C-alpha cells in the first residue's frame, strides 16, 4: 500500500533523517515538510492532506499534541520526540506510533508497517460497508430477515411503499426504496433506468433507445429522465471502432 507522507519537525537533523528514510523506502512518497507548525497545520488540512504525518511534539508556538487535535481528521499521525513522558498523551491522540529520537531505520519501518495495516484495514472496511457482496433485508414475513447475494439481483421494481427484488431464483419483497437499494450497490454495476426500476448491468442482453431487454427476456422501459445518464454510463463500457458512434 502506497502512502503519501508529510513531516512537521522544528529539529533540522530529525527532519533530514525522516526525509531520507521516506525517500529510500518503497511505497512512501514525501509530499512536503516544514519546521513551522502553523505552516504544517495549513498544509495538512488544506494543500496536501497526506496519508501519514510525522509530527514532532516539542515545538514552539504550537505543540505537536495540540496540532494533532487539529489535523487528525485529515491524516494518520506518527509522533516523533526526544521525550518518553509524552507517550500516554500521544496515544490519547490516536497516533499510530510514537518514535523516540534518535530514530533508527528499523524502528521507522515498524511504524510504517503499523500505518499500512491500519490504513489498509480502514479502506477495506469502507469498501465492504459501501458496496457489500451480501445484503440483508426484511421480508413480508414478520421478524424474518433474508440474505441476498448482490450478484444474483437481476433488477428491482418499485411498488407503492416497497420494492420487489428479482433474483436468478425467485423474488423478494421488502419495505425499502430503490434509492436505498442503490446506496448499497456499486454504481459501476447497477443503474436507475426509470423511476420504478433499477437494473444490474450484468443481466442486460440488449439496449435500445427507450428500453432494455434482459437475459431472462424481461423488457424494461428507460425513463426519459434517466436516459441520458444511463446511456453515458453504458458508453464507458461500449467497445467501438473509430468509425462507430456511441449509443
């Protein structure tokens, strides 16, 4: 996992050491550095927003502990300091690690590995939360919850205050909206084609100007409001020669 890095440290020697470590370590990119905590605040929160910030604790004008509270929503922090007594305060700021100066390369690498594991886990968790492979919905049977494999969904149709989800095998009725279903599916795999229909791209057999035919022979209309966005999305997957025109 590649990580962009920024350094805020008013000690020039420590700053040069960290620069060298970052530049010689595969997968790390040095986005910038500063000895001024105020400049660092604006850089991390605005211009750069790095994955990882190496932050000295003992600095004039603005301590690293105070600065951490102002930037930690925009970056993951590794504290650097010459003082052991700050360790507890540092971890209360949710820092991924705490490096004591002088910083040796093997210890630096351990911190990078911690950061990579932490950030990789956060990305994976976000991906699974945003676009899960399995959905769980309430059915019309009281207290019943059913699992649905997203890849098995052919299309969904709105009906009053519920939707009908058509699967490879069977149909499920659940009290959701099409918008709520779309929130949990990948926009690269599902599209709203009509106020009453959401379709899985994988089951489209043919597309015409005002309708689509699915592989199970179902024909669904393409609503005028949704036509342009749907056609533009599908054009991204359309194989054409220079002599052809998109849909």
